[in-house]
C-alpha cells in the first residue's frame, strides 16, 4: 500500500506541471514553485472532482429532461388525435339517429294521410238551397317543429399576457465552512393570460460579477409542465438546482428565470438578486 505522502507529492507534481491559471475561488495567480500544504492539495482535489461531477450531472440531467419533453409531447398529440376521433364519431352517430327519426315520422305521416283520405266522403249534402254539391275536405298541414334557439355563450376575456414571478429562493451555508454557501431551490408562479393552453419550460440561471460569463447562459435547473396551463389559470411550481458552491457571500447572486413555450418559444423572464445567509 502506497504511502499517503507519495500520493500527495505525485499530485503536487502534476499540479505544478500545468500552466499558470486563475484560481476560481480566491482570484489570485499561483506561482509555479509555491509550496502548497497537503491539506490544501486534498481540498483542491476534492473541489476539482466535485466540479467534474456537477458538470456531468448537469449534462445527463439535460439529456433526461429533453427525453421527458419529447415523450410528453408525443402523448399529448396522441390524446388530442383520439379526442378528435371520438368527437367526429359522436357527431356522426347523432346525425344518423336524427336521419332515422326523420324517416320514421315522415312515413308515419304519409300512412296517416292515406288512411284519412280513404275514410273521408268525397261530398256532403247541404240542408239549404244547394244540393249535390261536393265539398272538399281540406287537410291541415302539420305544424313545423322549430328547434329552440341557442343563446350565444359569453366568452371569457383574458388580458392577453403571460407573467412569470419569482416567489422564493432557498439558500443555506456550508456546515463546515461558513464562507461557502448554496442556492438549492427556486419557487415561481406563471399566470397564463392568453386564450390558449400554455405548456411551459422554465430554465434557472445564477451568477455574480466574480463568476465567469458562461454562467449567465448555463442552466442550473429546468422545469417542464407537459399537461399545460389552461387559459386564465395560474400555476405555481419549484425547481431543485444542481449542486454549486459559492464564495464571497456578501455579494449578491443574480437569479434569472427564462420562460419558454414548447410551440412558440421564448415568452418572458423574471429576475431577482439575493445574498446567501
């Protein structure tokens, strides 16, 4: 079994062989020959492995969520097609029943009219001066049955806009190092003021002035609602964020939520800024 000192010396040699770079946490350049303690080496190795695990988690989570969206969209289209087929079938059945009913009453009226013509005398004798004058028996035409007039239904009016609101941001401090913090979850509300169903996709971005600009466009969490939000309804949900540690807790962290629709694309966004405590 190798000695732990040899392991740390090997790791230190690998670190010194790399090009000089800016340390992500303290923002200072490290000299190639600067002595680093074993505790610091262990801490850096842990942070490097943690960052690699975070990136892998974000990548695999993104792939899984895209699959879930595709499956949900397919299920929605299948249900819509089945619903249309059922509606057309019901309409055809109603039309067929109406036609059969019409034929039945039409034939019944014809039969009754024929029987009435045979039983009615062609002429009648008047008691007055006129004699042997035939009197036509007039058949009363059946009254037309008028269908009831349906009153037009009042359609609800909507403002025509969709709003996104950040309700709450959850954060916490590291138990062992009070200079480290986390942002774990974001709660938000969507108000669908459009006159159609909204199937939202929400991405969460978190960054500050000390972090690299790429974090402004790197999603820390994604939320989808394949069932859809009905016209005029509100929907409240939360997003659990991928693990990420922050230093410089006194500086505010910018939180941005971007709302997209599966059909029409980007709709709106909401912004907030907090300090981790």
